[in-house]
C-alpha cells in the first residue's frame, strides 16, 4: 500500500509518501510546501494541487491519504479561536483538493494518538529544557530506519550571529509529522 501523509498548516505543509510491502515500509519521497507570499487559503491550497500534479507525473499511485487532524481545543498561549477556525478551514480545503486529485477520501489522525501508537513519548516531564514535542518527534523520525537515507532540507542563515551557517530547514519538523501520520496509516486496526 502506498500512503501519502500530510501535516497541514497555513505556513507550510509537510508531506511524506511511504510504501508497505509484506512487513517492510519504505520511503518513496518526502518534503514540504512553503506557502510563502500566498495570502488566501485557496492560493495556498494550489501548492497541494501542484504536489498532486508532480505525484501523477512521477506515476506514484497513492492508495490512501492520511492527514493530521486539526486541533480540537485551545492550548494556552498557542491557539486562539481564530487560529483554530483558519486551520480547520484550510484543512477542509486541502482535504477537498486531495479528493479532487485522487478521488480518495482522506483519513484523519489525532497527532497525540498517532505519536503514542508509534511509541513516541512527548510528555513534558521527559523533555530536556527548551525541548518541545515537535523536537522529540523530529529526533525520533531522523533515527528511524526508513528515514536513514533521507536528505533533510537545509537553509543558510542570512543574518544575525549565525549568519552564513547552514542549518536544517525548520520545516523539516513538518516532514517528520507527515512521516508519523503516514506510518500510522500502515498500522492495521488502528482505533482512533
């Protein structure tokens, strides 16, 4: 089975395509869509349409689409009602674009349940100072055998004290979340 996992966000959308044959999962491709300089949600969703155009050009036959479910409740200091509504609208637009491009109805996974199903422990009490859940997930994904040969995107800093330094693009964490969601799609009988 070939699965496309998506971590949908209005700033960048992570994506990951994995395949499972017998018990072996392999990475087909992964990346992120930066919705830079795009104002409306529909313009941003055109990036997703372009992704599907590339998938079709490369003759990848997606069989299942798994999307990280948008937040359902407020989180102190992070999510306002407006943000939740915007993310929900965008998730719906992207979901519809998925259906238009593939005629596949996406499956949605709660991010916390997905991480737990894969044994990724992101509880606050085990985190190092300054570390957040996305950092833990990203380190877990980078150490996963399926991602061992993946070339993580980088960027060179243009200003500040680290000017000229090349670092991993921050959107790599969106790729990691998409990988987690894709892996969950391969787990049979996953009851969310």
